[in-house]
């Protein structure tokens, strides 16, 4: 580390202390950002941790919907998103107008909204979901009404396959994860025949059928911790490789495709974190009606999971927010 980098890190740490701030980063962030973060996790984990940490200011190092979700979970805190343009390409594909048109075409349908969506879209939905609870939520709601699932078609298709339900799917996708092709997996398997394959839920069905483990980044990290395999092929956004290698230094990880990189995620850097702490911007501020309706969709997800499986800090944050 050169003197400039050391000075930059010192300044960030000083401002964190003075402003009683915490830095929370996604598993796919750059290595430098992950190293300075107080917590690293998947999209939902980062937002959830924001509600539990004692800091009065949280700096969310991830794409925009993560920062918005954090703001919904802890409206009493200042939520900073240190990038002027880190909008999630998947979330951007689905606009409120798109969703309203789908609802018009499917009268009476319930809308299940993947957590990776904008607050405005969440506000138009009946309930949110994550990769891990999407199928159980669909099973329950599917007994009551037709279903619309947005915005990721590949997660939605996996839910249909698991539950046997038919849902109206929005044709959204993660531009990073769909760059991973079946031939990428086969090539890596030729080089590393004993390696297990980890695939993100947003990968195409053709990739997921070749996987030993499928899920969000947290699920893939958990599998890596539990498996006896010493080698793994990772079909996910490239940033997770640093997370895995740091957590399990005795194991070897191979990216299925280095081109699977989210440029929007990587727009957050140490320099933008410093600027955000210095300026107190950009601060996530949501319209009151959007905030109220979007929180209702998240509350419905938490209530659907049952109080015993809803983290205590999330329940308390929601209760305190009224």
C-alpha cells in the first residue's frame, strides 16, 4: 500500500468515527471496498444489517436497490449511496409502467417482487421475496390468486419449475449473470474435473442444470464452507471470487467467466466512499407514499416467513418505525 492509499484509508476511518458511520458492502464489490467494509453480505443481508447496526449513518456499497431497501428498513438512519450512477441493470429493466401494464393484463393477480427491484416497483407489488423464500411465498399466494413474478425471468422460471405453478414473468435478467454460458462451465470442468459448480439463481437454466449448488451469493458461500471439495467453479459475478478466496484460503475457486462483471457495482470505490462521507451525499430519500407502500411489500414478506424466522433486529426496526 502506497502513502496515498494509506492516507485515503486513514481519512475514511476518521470520518467513520466522527460521523458514527458504518460501511456495508455487497459480496460482489471490489476487493478494496470489501476490505474496508464493516460488513459484507448479499443484497438482503446488507439491507438487513443496516437495520441492526448501531451507527446513525450507513454507507451502502452496492447497486441502488440495496441502498433503497436499507432506507426502507431503517428510516431513522441516514443512508448514503456513494455513487451517482450505480443503478442495478436488472432493476432498471422493470419500470412502474411496465408493472402496471402487467397488472392490467392479469386482473386480480398478486405481484411477487424480487428484492432486486426499485422501491417504486416494490410499492406497486403485493409482496417481496428473496431467492431463498420465493418458492414458499409463491406456493402460499398461488392458492389465492394468479401470480405475476418480477423482474428476473430466470429466478421466476425456477420457482415455476419447483412449485408447478404458472406465473406471468417479466422478461428481465441480470446482464452479468447471463454472460455465463454452459460452454464456460464445461471448459472449466475439463480443466478441473473434480471441482463442484456453484451457480447464481440469476443464471440461465442451461447453466443451472450443470450446477451442484444454486442460490444467492450467501447460499453459494455457505455451500463452499460446508462442502469437502477443495475446488469450485463459480458461475456468478466476478467480485465474489475475492470473498470466497478470503473466507476459504485453503480452497481453490475458478470463475466460470471473467466477463461476468457488473460495471455499475464497481463504480463505488474508496474515493467515492470518502467523498460520500465528506459531503453526506447522495442520501437516499424516498417519497412518503412510495416508502409506505414499498415497506408494506417487505413487511408482507417478513410476516409470511413467520416471526420465528424473521430476524429480531428487523422486527424491532419495523416496530420502532411505526
